[in-house]
């Protein structure tokens, strides 16, 4: 019998890891309180799935604080910047997040929930200067999202994004406490999305300074390094482009080896605007009055990312930035590859035979969970696979991924056992067996 478990004593069966990405996805964005519902109505995720073969979405939500030194983290509900009175993006509501998850499930997509904190003052989140009041406010915010993620069975939660100043080694104890607190209410995977670079005051990659990676399930890196030195420069030859990134990619690989965690590129992308290769992170260029589209520069950047990372054994996944729930007025010069040449690069990378197999397997397990469970004792719950496990095994055999018969899902929950079983490490079960394929594989005779 094939079991998914976190603390069972059975012999461990480890399937052959496919070289393709385990988490192939996009950051799915909303900049008004009901944008995910509007996206569902217009078929945004159906289009994403069909056009890119993505299997995951990072549901990206935004809250705000006044300045980099304040602690008034809260959703924007007014549509105004309280410092200037100017129009501002409203934050996704809980109802809208629920709608996004339901829409993702309809299209066979697994989910990450990815909260961000930005400043009304215009200061970058990487410059947020934390104190005890800020840490309390941040913890309260993240716990709201962690409880919602647990309730909705969201498979992964990002505990922070590009908080470069706030993740310095002197703040490690806070982050460790935060992770422990989150794990008490949420049973899915955790990662932090560290920036590829620092700040003028803290130069160098954020990811090398972080000291709490061992408490997470994945190392997350937001990857936006340039490929040219000036906006007017044309794209370099691909070999030269990859050489420019070599030291950075090697640093990420070394970190994965040092902390014993696979890497997810939690954000990576480039806008399709002239000059973007010199500063792929600079979203403001896309909104300038004289902005001119450059679709091939974006395509080149996507090709460079694929060439730099495809087949790396330590890379577990990638989330491209971004797929919009509602197309923006700057879509032509923006980050989305929708309907642009870069879309082809993603589609070719994501649509391999093994990737298609993994996508079908995910749909099978989701369907099992929806179908309900029957108790088989000792915390194990079983249900028949809707597509038929013989078909799953046949697909797997064709692609070199071993499977066994008579499958079941083994859930060891805190409710049933009083505590997470010893040996779970970071592969923890959902508290109520809702989170889908986030567990170790086991064989029972």
C-alpha cells in the first residue's frame, strides 16, 4: 500500500525525482479588493493553465504601513494613500482570497499564499526598519493569513518577501519564534522569499545573511538581476548573459547545499519595456508616459532564466512574476508574458511529459480529498483514486517514476494524536488532512 505520512515507522519509499520543476507556477496578482473574483469571471486562471501549463499559483496579496519606520500594518480599504490622499490599490479581502483558491482548484492548480507589506511613503519594503511593535504587528498579520491558508487547504505559505533590513542576523530570534507560532496553526510548507540583492546600506544578496533557513521547508529567492549595464544596451549573447549571472547562481546553489533545503525562485521576471534588461526589478519604467514595449527583451530574459536554472537538482520550482487577475492598462509594457513571445518559453519549460504526469497526479489527490475519507485506523484515512491507480502506475512506468498499488493517504493529525509525531521534521501534515501532496512517501506491505 502506498502511504503519504509524516511520522510513520514504515519503510520509506522514495520515488525517482524527475528533473523538471516540482513547483511550476506564476505569482497571481490583484490590486483591488475584488480583483480575484473578477479574474475568475473572465477566466484568468483557465487562461493561465491552458497557455502556460502552470501547475501552481502564488496568490499575492498586499498590506501597507505608513513609512519604513512605522508599525501600522493593515489592509487598504479606502482606495486612497492616507499620506497623500492619492488613489491607491485596495487590498484583497478574505472573501476574494477564498474566490481565488476556489478558482485555482477548478483548474487543477495548487496554491501558495504570498502576503507582501509595502509603504505608503514609497520606500521599498527592503528598507523597513523593525522594532518590537513592528514585529508584533507583522506576526498578527501573518497569523491571519496562516489560519486562512490552513482552513482553505492552501499547500504553501510565504512568511515574508524582500524584508532585507528586517531579516538581518540580529533579528533571527524573532523569525524563529514567528515560524514556530505559524506552524502551530498551519500544516503546509513554509518558505521565505529573500531578495537577490540587498540595500545601499546592506549590499550583497539578502539570502546569504538569513540565519533561519533551517526552520523552513524551502529557500525562496526573488531573482531580478540585470543583463545589461545601461538601458540603451542591446541584449548580450546568451553565453555572456549566463556568465554575468554565474556567481549569483553558484551562490544560490551553495546556500542550498549548506542549509540542506531545495530552492524555489519565489519571483522572477522582466517587464516587456525598453531598457528593462538593465533593471528588471524597476516596475516604474513600465508606467512612464514615454514607455515603449520591447517584447523580445522580455523573451530573452526568460530564455536566460531557463538556460541558467533548468535541470539544476537543487531547484524545486519557479514562480514567474506575474499573471494579472485583471489586465492592467500597462499590460503591453508590464511584467505579464500573457500573449507575448515570453509565454512560449514558459509553456515549453512547463509542458514536459513528466510535468504532465505530475499535474495529473495532483488532480488525482485533490479529487481524493474532495471525495471524502473512510477511516482505516491509527490515523490513516483512505479513499479510492478517481482516475484509477492502474492508469497512474502505467503513466509513471512510461516516464520512469515508480509507483505501487493499493494506495492510501495516511494523515497523522494533532487532533488524533495530540502532537505531531516524532520524525516529521519539516514534512508536516495538515492539521486536518487538508493540505495535499506535501508529505513523505511510505511503503506498507
